[in-house]
C-alpha cells in the first residue's frame, strides 16, 4: 500500500459556473500522488451552513476568495503536512479544531471542504481505486436515482417564479443510463413546448429553462405536458420533484408569493402545496416551508409523509444533530446532503448516516454555483445515498457529474443496481 502521508497542500483561485471566484485545493502525498477538488457555492443558503469566506471590498463584487486561499496555503497546510490522508476523520478534525468556530467562518467553509475532498481524492489515487470504490469497500452499493431540473426558478432565476426547482425523477427506469435517456427526451420536449409558446428565453443558474410562466401552476402543467410529449406516463414512469426553497420568500410564518401578489400563513401554504400533490404526480418536495418554521415542517410531514418525500435542505443543512432532531420530531423524511454545507467530508457523511439510521431518503446534492469537480458523484455511490441531484440536463458543470455517474455505472458492470423507487422513503407510484 502506498504511503498516504501528506507532503503538500496548495490552494488556488479558480472560477465557478456563475463566473465567480472559488477555491481549488491540491493535496500531495508521498511519491507525488495528487488529489484535487473545488468548492461549490450556493445562492439559496440556510442560515446554519458553513460560511463561504469571501474578501468583501470592490473586487468581483466582494466575492474574491484570496483570504480563504491564504488560509489553505498557510495554517491549513502547516497543520496537515505530515498527517495521514488515509485517516480522513483525523484530517477533518484537525481543520475543524484549527478553525475553532461553529460555522467555519475563520478559515472558511470553502477552504475546508475543498481541502477535505482533495485529501479524499489523494487517498483514492494512492491506493489505485476510484473514490466511490474506496468508500464502498466490500459493501454492495446502488447507482442513485437522479433528480434533474427542467425549469429553474426562485433564487436561481431572479425569482421569476416562486418555486426554485421544477424537476423530474425517473424511478421507473431500469438503469441510470436509461433515466438520463428519458430525461433528455423530457428536457427536449419542454424546450419545444416553450419555443412553440414563444417563451423560450434561455436557462437559469442550474441549466433549467428560464421560467416565463404566469403562475407556479403553469410551470407544473407544462412539466406534465413535457413528460407526456416525451412518451412517458406522469406518476408511473416519471415523477415530479419540487424544491420550494420557502426560506427565500417566507419568514416567521408569513410567505409572500410574488407571482400571485399575496401573502399566505403556514397553513395556507401547506394547503396550496397539498392541492398540488393531489393534482400533479409529485413524489418529492424540498423545503416546503421556511427553515424557521419547524411546526410547519412537522404539519406538512404529518399530512403528506406517507405519499411524498419531504426533504430538509435549509432546514437541516447537512447537520447530523439536526437530522436526528427532525427524525424525533417527525418533521421530515429525507435530507439533502451537500458537502459544503457541512464543511468537511466527515461531517457530511455523519449527516447522511443520521438520515439512514432514521429511515430517511438521502440525496447527495450539488449547488447552484458549480464547477467541473465530480467528487459528489463518487460520494453518492460510495455512500449508497440512493439519490443524486446536480441541476439540469444542460451546462457542462452539470453534465460532468451526470457523465461521471454513467462511467461509474459502466465500471460496475453486472453488479450495477439502479436505486429507482427503492431510494424513496415510500414505495408507491404517484
């Protein structure tokens, strides 16, 4: 086995999918083995997330990352050189202790997560394994069910519609490759419908079509038409998944819907979403109420948790203790897993394990500000997450991850098992 001693840590500034600075880290081991990873960034963020350290000031609208990079090349490198990359929990613990804040705000969550993922990549290279296989070991793991955005709204499209993501899932597919085939046809059909209606106006941050709709319901109607136009049965072969991202338009139990020009209380919002669940083949709803509305999450889960996946994102922020609390309170039945929300790979895995122990659905997810880095595809497989969400079916920072999953599925050969409906915390089609 190759020596996994860390001999170098180097950070540099690169650029994300929004043309904003971000942090890339290379971790070098003995015999010049190198692992590389890049930190993503979110637009819709939870208040409990690890903090992206930005420089403020005038350069790049205050979003430069030179301080975070300085922390990688300075105190982080000084701490990690000589450590064993094969003991990633120890590496992550050393960085957490060095930072010393609950939200990674001193060194920067972007500095820590890029370093943590780079150390994992270096370790996998040292032992000659892909990351997914290093993480899986001898366990049988599944290829995850993808959630793929067709229309992008909310903070990803200047709040053109209130709901942030209108997505499809293809649990009826026989493989990941087939799920992508189906999604490609749906995405193409949706574009055709938009073009025919004179509403094709480009794409939002994550590659979904820009939502030129008069209402949220019109987006849902168009998505159902796109599924049918592509030749699939809505709710049988293909289901709809929504990211409401309600924290972006709600606070203290009051929700301001821009398209309808009205305000709803929690009960009214739940009733509205419930009417959508009855009218449309929706199998998954993310952040249906705001992160500060725990009672709303509990009420929504009590009413709809037996027929729908209810995901905590801003509500749970990839935090193991929050996931355990949600399980005790019955305030969700699934958790979104984002490494940069937690700040390190070890903490990310702990949140996923907490979700699994609770019987939750677990979804490894990208961010709206993404890069060509494909580490999360390997995490989704190696940890047997069951579900994978990286945005739409366009833009290279998204396709890089879908394509990497295709390679992993092919590498598995006959051992590849597609998660399909088994990934969801309920078993019925909608």
